C-alpha cells in the first residue's frame, strides 16, 4: 500500500505496518501481524525496536530476495490467521509447496534465515521427497552439485587393514581402472557395451589359471628381492604413511554397499573396451617416489610392480575380453533340448529368446 | 554452469532435509552425492543397517558415523537356518558391543539377526548404554537368562525386548523378576522362544500390569491356558499377542473367562503362539477374529475343518502362517474369505515322512493365487507341483514379490508330465516383474536359470538346491540378475568356470553361499588372490582343503564382499583364501 492510500483510510481502520528492506535495497511495508509471524522479524521489532518507519527498515538476510519474501509473506498471511482448521492449513501447504526445485531451495534457505520453522519444515520435507528414490547422479543434477568424491572415497579400498603392498597396489589399480572405464562409458554408446556383458572367455581364464604366462615364477623370483627391500622401506615410510593415513578420508565401507551396484554396472558396461593400462603403469613409474593421489604407497621393487601390473592387466583382459564366438559356442552347447514352446498369454518374449539361440 | 548460490544451504538446513530421509538406500545415495553432503550426512546419520557383520569393522562404522543411535546387524548366512553352517562359524557380536560401548554412549537400539550373543555381551549392553531402549535378538544364540536378567535390571527405559526364534539357555524363569518395580516403559516383550516350563508368572503379571504402553506380548509355552485371561485383562490395549499352550481340558468357566478376556482387547489385531491347541477353545477367539490381520498358527496342530471355521471368521486377514494341516480345502476357504491376504506361509507337519500325511497339493496355492488379489509373499511346502499350476499362479498374481516354493523331495518333476519345472518357474519370473526373492525346488535344468537371468531383473535373493546341469546355469544367474544381492546354492553341479568368469559380479553382491557343489580349491584360492575386496571362505569340518589336490571340490564356500579384510575369529574348520602364497587360517 502506498502512502497516498494510507492517508485515505480512516484512522480507526489503520493497521500497523512493519518496514522491511531486502538485500537489493528495495524497501516495503508489510502488515504487522503478517511480518511478526517470522521470529527473526519479531526479534528485530521487539528487541531492537526496528521496522517502525522507512528509515528504520529491518534489513533482511541476504538469502531473502524480494521474490522469496513475497512467497514467505503469502505463507505468513495465511497461517497467522488463528481460526483456520488443520485441514485448511494442510491444503494450503500442499498447494503452496508446488514449485520448481530451484525456487524450493531458495525458499528453504530464505525461510531458515528468517527462522520460520514451520515453513522450513514444510520445504525440507518437500526437498526430502524429491531426493528419495533417486540415484546420486540424479541428485547431483537436480541440485547442481559437484561430483567431487574421489573413486577411492566412493569405493573404499582396504586401507588400514593390510600391510601387503601388493594388495594395496591392486586396490589402487582397480580403483583407477574403474574410473577409466567410467570415463569411457561416458564417451561410448552404452547399449553397445551392455550387449557385450556376457562375452567373457571362460577358457582364457582357465588357461590363465593353469599358469600360461609364467606369473607364478615371476612372483617367486622377485619375492626374495622384495623381502629385503620391504623391511628397509617400511621403516622409512612408516611415519610418512601414518601422516597420510590420517590425512585421507576415513573408510566408509558402507558406501560400497550402495555404490557397488554402480561399480558393477560400470565394470560390466565397460566390457569390450580393451583397456589401456599403459597410462596407469606410467603413473606408477613416474610417481614411484612420490605419493600418488595422496595414497599410501610403499616402495615396491619396480620389477615386482611390473609383474603385478601385467598380472592385473591380464586378469582385466580376461574379464573384459570380447570373444562372442566362444561364448556362443558355450551357450549353444548347453542347448541340446529346445525350451518348450507354450504361449504365455500369446506373448512372444519366450519364443523370441529361444529363436535367438538358434543362431 | 552451476548455479551454486541457488542450491547451497547452511548445514543445519540440509540436516533438516536429511532428517526426513530415513531409508538406508536413500541415505547411502545422499552420502555419494558430493563431499559436503557426505560430510553432513554422516554426522546426522542415526540408524545404520549392516547386512553382513564381516563386511565392515566396528571401528570403520564408528569413525564414519559418530552419532548413531540405532544399529542393525546380521551375522550368519541364511542357510544357517537349515543347519548348513557349522557351529562356531562366527557372527560374534561382542567385538561390536565392546567398541560401541565406548563410542556410542547414547546408543538406544540394537537389532541382531543370526548372531552369537553371549551373556557377557548382554551385560556390557546393560552397563554401557544409559538410554538403551530396544533389544531385538532374532535367531540368535549363545546367551542365557542370566544375560537377560542383566538387561532387565539395568535398562531403565527399556521399550522392547524381543527374542524371537533365538536359542536361549533357559536357566530359570526368575529373570523376569529382575525388572524393577519402577519399570513401566515396556512396549514390546517377546519371550516365545524360552523353552523351560518355568516362568515366574507372578513377576510377569505384575510387569504386564504396570506397563500401560505394552502393545506386543508374546508368551512362551510355560504359560498355560488358564493364565492367559489374567494377563489379557491386565493389558487390554494389546495389539499383538502370542499365547502359550492353548490346550487344557474343556471347562466352561475357563472358556468363558478366556472369551471375555479376548473380547475386552479392542485393539488386538495379531495372534500367534498356539502350541498344542485344543480346538474346542478356538471359539474363544471369535470375538476378535473380525479385526485380525495377522495369524500365526505354525505351531498349531489343528486339522482342516477347525482351521476352516477359524479362518472364515477372519475376513481382514493379511498374513497367515499355518501348517499343511490346512489342506487344499482350507486354502480354498481362505481364498474365498480373505480378500486382503498379502502373505501366506504353509509349513510341513511331517517333512521327513515318506508319504504325504495330508491332502495339500499345488491346488491349494493355485486357489489362493486366484482368490486373493493382494497376495505378494508366498512360502509353500508341498509334495507335488506342475508347470501348469505355476504358470497359472504366475498369470494370476503378477504382483508377487516373494515366491518360495519347497517341494519336499529333491528333483521332483512335474507330476503330470514328468518334465522339469523350468517352464513353470520361468513363468513366475517372467510375469512377476517385481519379484525380489525366489526359492526354487523340484527337477530343474539349466533352462530355468536362463529364464531367471533373462527376466529376474529385480531379483535380490535366490535360493537354489539340487538344480541345474552345468556351469551355464550359474553363469546365467550371475550375468543376468542385475539386482542380485544374495545367492545361496546347495547340491548343484556348478563349478569353477561360471564363478571365475563372473568374479567381478561378486563384488556387487552381499554374499554367495555354495555347498556340495563342484567348485575346486584351486579356483577358491585364485578368487581370493585376485579379488581383494572379497572374503573367500572355505569351510570344511572333515579335513583341511590343502590336504587334497587343488582340483578337488570344496565342501562349503562362502564368499562375501568386505572392506574390513579377512576376519580373525575363524574356527579351525574355516579358511580364508588370501594372499598369493599364504592362506590365512
């Protein structure tokens, strides 16, 4: 209401107004009973005597812009009326809360800064409902949040539990590999990847088990070398390791419970891409004497490292190899008897599946 | 680009938002969003669920979540229920209690399933947590009534004490008297598993009488029928009641007393217990039957006609657990009377008998599937099944979420066609798109696993016994079932190939159990070596696995993902496959 309007109103109908100023400088007056519904404004009026005129307008917190103030005042205007039933209030709230997520976030923030608890409650619940049932990526997208957890923090490798440098190295390599595969997934056609999920050469893995690439020998040779080195190096690095241990994020293995499904998807979806572990190897050799990713990394005999790298690469290749013909062989071998053709509501799904195997 | 201003909140606001997000899955998702959310979330996480106590260490949990008030832990694998996990395998809760005693002085709730709990643990709980409120010991063992006495005596604000299906060394019924006279906070008390015939009945009565908020009370067999009325009259607000023995010589005054006591319980919705039932006393329940939503008669040896009469009085029934005495005729009555039925469990009265002792066949289940549109969860023991019946069930009830069929004799074929039951179970997984849990039985080839791998996209738990022809079966499941968390297999011809080819899958699951299969010791070792995030446990009570050639199959294999590394509390008959040369033992 402008000052002109106010002059026209009869004195006995005069309401009291509170003057409010938002961060952008604009000032407005609001009916007292509405504004006083906000604890922060109430406090300013009662404790500090502010708000009685334009010159003494209450400066609202920065998070309350004019648009948000308008919404908040609508809320207050409705709820400060004492006679309303719970049903009415609830119905108002349900309609009031319908807005896009961005405004909802702004509103939550603004309501919080004005200490308007019932509105914070209402908006928080609405935000919680938006978050429920979504994946971390979806949530990140909705709220424009950075993806700043490292792969290790998400996967939680075996820190602080084993001193075996080989296992730690394997962990780090696995973590790196997963990150890589994830990045590749973003670039490549996801559907193409998923089709290849089943194409793993079992026979290859078996021949690996039987020691075709002489890894076991390699391990034995370098092990004796490793023993002497390790003892020395461990003493050297213990204090450094302790420092790093504390610096790193604490293990939160429970993350793995939910993100492992993601990881599993990532690894399987990345099948078919022949991973290039050379980059990973270079990282290790370049950073031999540094601490990569702030990770605990004992000095390991480079020859042993090489062996481990090759082991991991082989194993990874086995897991990822795309030998569709081999797998088809294996699959068709198991199909001496065709599945019974009966109609499930006449739908073709079962029949289609059966046909695909006859290729 | 990122509009950071619009979406940033002060921590307290985010905490408030998170306080409305309670499911574990959602909390886990929130913690993976970004660093700041992870940090805020972990400080305001109050409830933690750990599905495998060896997947993470207590210290890790405590470091990550400093303000936990409620914890739920599971120990032994599910097949422990069928005596497949030898005694002493593990699942000890004491290390957890010991760590939490120092770290979580305000802990309020502990819920355990299939864990070994000692009196020492119970005493430690009683001593350490000043505001302790809820203790649930589901299928636990290792403790006695002395431990319970400590809990009763010390926990001033105890709300729930639930010992369902646990094995308790029942030394004396006197432990109940340890609840101080000042204890009035009980909401739930379940002592149905206590075996002894002694119970301090007067202590029980007084306890029940002074707890006005008591909603759930499950007595044990020691409480005789004539005592029930007294208890009920002191707790007419009960919602859930488990009787003791429900047998006595029929006496009119006892009967009318009992009927009167039941009818005064206006809130009673759930009944259980009923050991040794005398059918003549069943009508005492009729006044509350119209309100009943849950009825557990799995110990009640009452025959079909009496069951039919009882069930016909319960039109609101949502959950029924019953012995196969119910027979097809009883299930047909259920199908016509109980349109709200959601869960049905039919247990065998004589599982080891050679011949069927009751007329319960696949027809009963088909009738229920046809008549009960809300049926979601089934556990059914029977002696014969057909593909046609399974297809019918699948078509009638695509809303099934749990389907556990146990045909008592292994490898039983379709009794009509003598074919395997592949097609029938295939129909179940194809039609029931939200199926989360499935147990197979009967004669099954690799084909059933093809169907499961193709259609079982939401399947989380699968139990398999005496099924399949080759590794292909296991491969189908591991490569196809995207949501699989728990897989338990016994007596199937699954070997190394499928397991090794799908090694990465195992890290996405909680656990895999394989016993009496064909997985070689060499493969176990390889798996343990190559997959540092898995604990590969070989269990063999007869001799160490390395006393035989590597190609020999292991007796029992339990693989589970873990960030805590190999455990150190293993008994002599468990070996963890670990580093290249050394096997941890």
